[in-house]
DNA sequence: CAAAAATATTGGTCGGACCTAAAAATTCTC
DNA sequence: GAGAATTTTTAGGTCCGACCAATATTTTTG
C-alpha cells in the first residue's frame, strides 16, 4: 500500500498542528517558539518547518479553503446567475450550515489573531490571495471581451465585502456572542444588506450564458 | 537652537534612507542587510533600527502620506459633496499634478516591490491602514445615525478601488510606460471608469450638509 | 562651564528561516 | 522477502532582523 506512508504523514502533520494550536492558545503565538512545538510534538525543528514553511501556517491550516471558495463559487455558478448572485447564495448557504469558514472561530483563536501582528499580516495575505483567485475566475468568466480592469475591480469589491463580513464575524465572536443560531442569522442579515449594496454595480456582471 | 539637533536628525535619517535605497536598487531588498546599510551610511546597526523600526520602513518612507490622503480628503470635502465625489476629485487632481503618490514610482522601485514578498506584505499593510483611516473618517462623517457596518463597507469599496488603480499604475510603470503625460492621462481615464462603477452605490453617501 | 536631557553606540540575546549532509523509514523491484 | 531506490526526518549549523541593557557622546539648559 502506497498509502501507509501518506497516512503517517497526515498523522504527524495533524499531531504537529494540534500540539501547536494548544501551545498557542496556552501561551500566545509570539511567545511560542518552533523549538517548543517540535519538542512537544516529539519531532525535530526541521520537521515542523518541512510541514509548515512559515510559523503562521501552523495556525491558518485551512487557509486554502478560505482562499478558494469565492473563485470556485463563481466558476460553478448556474446558468443565468451573476457572479454576485452566486457568491451571495453561497454565503447564505454557509450561514445555514453554520460554516466556521465565515470567521466563526473559537474565541481563543479570535483572541490570538487580535493579539498577534504576524497573524494579522498572514490574514491580509489570505484575503489578498482570495481576491486574486476571484479576479482570475472572473476574467475567465467574462472572456476576452471586457476591459482588463473590470474583473479586477469587481473582484476587489466582492472580496472587500467578504472581508468586512469576516472581520465583523471575528469581532462578534470576540465580543462573546455565544449562541450560534443568533450569530449566524445575524451574519446572514448583515450579508444581505452588504451584497445588496453591490447590486446596482455588479447585479448583471458575469452572468453565465446558456 | 533646539532646531540644530532636529536638523541633524533629519540629515542622518535622510542619509540612511538614501544609502539604503541605493543598496536596495543595486542588490535587491532581501540581499541587502541592515548591517550593510549601517556600514555604508557610517552609523551603527542600532541607529538604523532607531530611525526605521522595520527594515521595510527604509523603503516605504512616505507611507504615511498614502495612508492618510483619502481620509483627509473625506474629512475636508466640500459642502454638498459626497465622499466618493471628493475622492474622485482629489484623485483626478493628483493625476493633473502627476503625483507619485498614485503609484508612479521609479521603475527600479516597482521592480523591487514586485520581487520582494516582504515589501508586498508591507504594502498590504499600508492599504489596510489606508482603509481603516478612511473608515474612521466616514464614521465621523455620517455621525452616529447610520448602521455600524455601512462606513466600513463604503471604506472597503473606496479603498479597494484606489488599491486596484495603484496596482495598475505600478504594473504599467513596470511595463516601461515612459511618457509621464500619457501615463497620467491614461490613469485618469481608468479612474473615471472605476469611480463611476461606485456611483450607484455610493453617489449620495456621506454628503456633507451645510 | 557644568549639569541634565536626549541620542547613539557597543555588545550582546533570541528566534525564525534556511541549508546541507546523513540517517532512518518506506516503497518498489526482482 | 531481500536489496535498491525514494522519500522523510534528523542533526547541526549559518544568517539576519528584532530587540534589550548599559555605556558613551552630543546637545541643550541653567
């Protein structure tokens, strides 16, 4: 089985990530060293670095998902649906299933981010990659016809709205909003208003043709 | 004279910044160490760090201006003028006077940014601070009446547009667009389109009352 | 000019990122 | 299943940016 090796790798990766998260929550991000993590996980420092090239990656392990979902949503939008409508629909669906992707971290996580410049910087990078991926998807969606700047402007506005919503979600989580149902329905209401603001500019942008 | 010391400080600051810029252009950002800069400027490493806490500050010495101008523009908008209109007017005025603030760096600078992850990260931070300052100005402008999220959404959209325009300016500079007149008039045309996109959503947001 | 205040320097520590060579573990091949 | 090939992990080290404490120097003020 060529999968035994793969399973072990995932296992050690998981162990390292888990141990690191525990240490971060316990002592803070900056005050936890890679050496600490390596020792606690029972591996060498270099192994930690091999799995997680930058220290911040130990924290934002699910960043890829956040980066990709808006672009994927646009790429898979239904016939007759605009990019904005697809993203709005996907966002509201995520609130229905109470997806942590929207920024509903554990309070401990939210606090770590708020307290660490390095983590906030990494988060900005994630948002940026999300926007770039979205711009690429929109460029693909509208074809070579439209102006070159339009997809980037549209991506920037969509991503900016998503980012504000995510920051608000983190902020509310920090402010100790405990009831998940209330949290997510509140978020859905905000998102409705936010996306409606974009409607006049983007309501019929990148509508998928039959 | 309490100003002689001040002048000397500005002098050494200027010297360090100038020397650093030369070394960056010559060898690249990451390949230039703070020790190199200190030695070339004839000061100690710690002196460099005192004037420029982070290495990236040696490069983005005028970041404050970029961070503040949109917020200041909104705060000083004319009676009957919306935030969007004020920013559009200020942007077009900047193209008239061919202000480097809009992203018209020397080609060497633009290349350094493109090649350095650390500089791009710092640039993201600048954009973020620009947006936060703008959000604060808008919150101030609309008073306690409006929803809490609206100013942040408006700031995010305005800042996103400015950022795309600035990236485009950097990109065109890199692509060796030499004629300043053509460059800035092209930028003005793009900006016109970009701001017009925001018109339906923000055209009457934060209009200054008499 | 002497005392006080602000600034610069020296000489360190620390930690994250990176590298190389070698050892260990796993998979592939016969 | 043994040995070869490949991949993963380790050990030990360098480099550099960020930071700190104590000292020295310069500037300002009385």
